[in-house]
């Protein structure tokens, strides 16, 4: 067994695709530089987002908008069950237009 292993070690050629130890070490150095650079970038991005203070007004506006959406959906279901003969499929674009106009009017009033 040992003699066959030694003979095979001498006779069988090396893998031509195998990289040398020097090239392997170079690749490892490059990998480490990339890892370090990626960690640095991640830390910078993390610090940037952690340093930003969340806007309480923005959060309040999102909650109000979410509440309005839930109420609107509830109203649609309620009106559909109370007035089944009304064609809501044709009426909803009119409702959206009315809501859009109302939002625009309120936006212009706030600027003045």
C-alpha cells in the first residue's frame, strides 16, 4: 500500500489547474480586503441611518393615512351591504376623483 502510494505520487502528474501557494495567498489577501471594505461600507450606512432622527410628524401622517384607508375600505363594504343596487364598480372612480380634489384643495390651503 505504501509503496504503491509513493510510486503513484512520482508517476501521476500534478493538476495543471491547481494554483500555486503564492497565488492562493494573494487571493486570500484580496478576499480579506474585500471583506474589510464591505464591513466598512456597511458600518457607514448603518451609522448614517441610525443618526437620522425619525420625523414624528411623518409617522403621525402615516398613521392618519393608514386609518383613513381602513375607514374608507370599511365604508365601501358597509355601503355595498346597505345599498346593493348601486353599481360601485362604476362609482368608485368618481369617489377617487372627489378624494383627489379634496386633497389638492387642502394642500393649496396649507401653502397660503
